């Protein structure tokens, strides 16, 4: 497997926004690999290398800040719960769940080697190498009552059927990424969706189809932390159930998120 530069790897993992930020962290001794500090931005590593960034940021990746916002705004209690992290990647959501008091987290991804080294060593974290679309109740030794979803290059709608079988009750927090939900002609240069109209169309379609899969939409907010390339993303709070919101009520929730969403934070 071809190796890549350490500063490039940090950016591709979404741990930092730019190579300049990556280089600054590396040169200040904030980046390590299996406990060894790496202080050269040009250090060559495997794309699957287990790297850790020890900076003031409270989570192993920016994803943790996104989930923390949802847990705060929706007032979702995490302490003592069995959680499922779909699309765990480096583990930002998993890290956030642990810090919020989760009893156990099943971190699901097709490549569990991306999971941050400190999370791999945490006995509360159980990596599960699996395509979440094909996740079955038998894959888990117990029933989770909290699930979080952050997937890329695929619609979240393709993940929900598996979750509906696994979770008869509980809470779901889903990160909706318009760049992966919109039609190709609606996505601009560099994969960025800027138009509010497209955001509205995406949210209406995704949440309507979510309710058709027997999930109730409990809340929706604009994500304060922008996506890696600058995309506005959204966080939806769902619960299993067959009492969907009316079209009018759903429209109001969407408009509220679009109109009163917080100014995105880098």
C-alpha cells in the first residue's frame, strides 16, 4: 500500500482543516503514532496508520463537536446507555459518547483500523468491522438504545432499515450531509452544496422517507461545525415509531433549522 505524508493524512482524516494546521500540530509535538511522537510533516505512513492528535480540542476528531451539539440541544441523556456508532471512522462520535457517560459503544465501520488508537484501547469501545447496510441484530451481543450515524458517499436512508431492525426503541442522532444526498447536478464545485433551496429539498426528501421507514422526527438543527470541505450539514434526532409528523409540521421544523441555524464554526 502506498504511503502518504503525515500532514496530508491528518487532513484526509478530517482531524484538521488544512495542511498548515496539520504541520503546526506536528512541529509542536502534538501528533503521535502508537505512542511515538512524530515531528516531521513529511513523515511517510500507511493511509491506515493509527495516529493520535493531542491538542486542546476535546475529541479525537471534529465529528465529536458535531455530536456534542446535538446531545446538548436535544437534551439526550447518554449516561449508562449502550450505544451504536455507525460510520465510526476515527471515532469522533464514539469519543463524544464516552465522555458523555456511555456504558459501551459498538463502533461500526468497514475499516475499523481508522479508529483512534486511544479508543481502540478503551475497554468500553467494541469495534465492529461491517458494512452498516447489512448489519443484523445477531451481529450485536445486546440491543443498543442509542445510535449515532455519520456516513459519507452514501445516503443515510440506506442505513435506516438495518437500524430499524436492531433498535425497537431509543434515540438516533443522524448527521445529514447534503453533498451526499443531493443529485449530482445540485452539487457545486469541490463537492459543495451552497443553495438553501437544495438544502430544503434534501431535508424534506430525507426526513419524509425517514418517517416512511417508521422513524419519528423529534428535532432538526443546522450543524455549527462545518463539514470538511465547507459544507453546511444538519443533525436530526429520530426515534423508532409509526406516528409521523404532518407535512406541515415537518416543514416547520426544516424551515426553523434553515432559518435559525447557528453560524457555522470552523
